[in-house]
C-alpha cells in the first residue's frame, strides 16, 4: 500500500491500537470490485444472501448440531436393535439362545411367517 500525499502514517491501519478496527480494515481491503479468478462475478461490500443449501451447511457445521445429531442417531440405532431383539424372541430357533445377525433374523422371520400362512391354509 502506497501513501498518497494526503495520507499520514497515522492514517494507516497498523498504526491503530484497536485490533477489531484493524481486522475490519484488512477485510475491507481484501474485498474489491474486480472480477474473481475463473468467474465473471464481482465482489461487493454488501453482505451476500446465503443460499438455502449454504445456510444448511453452516448450521450443520456447528458442534452443537453435530452433538445433537449424534445423540438422535444413537437413540435411533438403539430402538432399531431393541426391535430386532423383540422379533428374535418370537422366532423359533435351535438352540433357543443362538445369536443371530440382523439379516438372519429377517430371513428367519420371513420363513416363519410363510410357514404359519401355510399351516393356516391347510
């Protein structure tokens, strides 16, 4: 940055003691009306309206949101596992305490329901 004849050293941002004012001056100095590289758009000093998707991304980036989402997901997975455990208790297997995977529980439930329909039809 060059000094014009009207400017003195006290007009420069680094001579100010207020850090916030200095930061604002740096931000304003970085924003120009020249086209950005690779794009025909110009930057302006007015705040740009964020798109709906950008607002969603920024909201989801907060630690509070991530923590709440992780809690909801843990509750959902726990409920899912409880439902599988209840379904498992209703299915006949040998031995009765055999540990089954979720896909095995579903396949066994399909076969058992089919068997029960067959018994009712006969």
